[in-house]
């Protein structure tokens, strides 16, 4: 006894076309949802490679910008420290000139010396 399986070729073709259309629709929805032209290498392999390279360059430039800002902040901190050192040295110079005055007593000179030592530390 022969086994007979009926096939409906038109139905199979329609189902295959429906699956292809559904797959295409899913891809379109993915593009719409992400807002990107390229979601995967399948969409545009060369475009994806170029996009990845440009993204890497942008990330490198952003890091370079952050590094430059860190360098600027370091220089500003050093400038503040140098300003403070300059102010202390100017005060020590003023005290040295004041100590050279012949009208100061030994107690006055000792007070001046204590201030100079405090500034030197």
C-alpha cells in the first residue's frame, strides 16, 4: 500500500513569502526603534566598519580632551601654589628689611624671626 501525502504548493509558497515579509518587517522595526541606519553587519558591513573606526577616533579624541583638561587643572593648581610661595617670600623680604632697621629691640627682632620661621615651614 502506497502512502500518499497531499501537498499544497501554493500554500507552501505563500507561507514562505509571508515568512520573508515578516522577517523584512522585523528588520524595518528594528531600524525604526533604534534610530540607526546600521544595526548589524548584515545591514552594511563596510558602513559598520567605518562607523566603528570613527567611533574609536571620537572616543580617543574625547579622552585626549579630558587629558588636556586634567593638565590645565594641574597647571592651575601649580600656579596657585607658586603664587602662595611668592607671597610668603615677599613677606619674608619685608620682614628682613624691617629687621634691618636699627630702631628694633632684640624682642622685636625675635618676633620677626619667629614669623619668618613660621612662614618658612
